[in-house]
């Protein structure tokens, strides 16, 4: 037997299965040095600092 589905999945069943696949909003934090918005756990794009240390 091939890949032919035996039973039909309703739109609601498929939607419930995919309910957690929605994209989440990006959470931004502020740099402690220059107060620029930055992604968490990454060096600041503006000043190049991470946790008070110059990394760039």
C-alpha cells in the first residue's frame, strides 16, 4: 500500500495539531551600556558589548 490516507482529517483536527506552529513575536531587551534595543543573549549591534565586556 502506498501513501494514500485511509481516513480524512478535518480542518479542525489539522488546525489543532498546528496550533503551536504560529510565529512568536521577537522579544527585545535593551543594552545596559547604550540603551539600544538588542536581541537577548547576543552582543549589542550598536556598541559591541555583552554583559559589560567589549566583544567586537
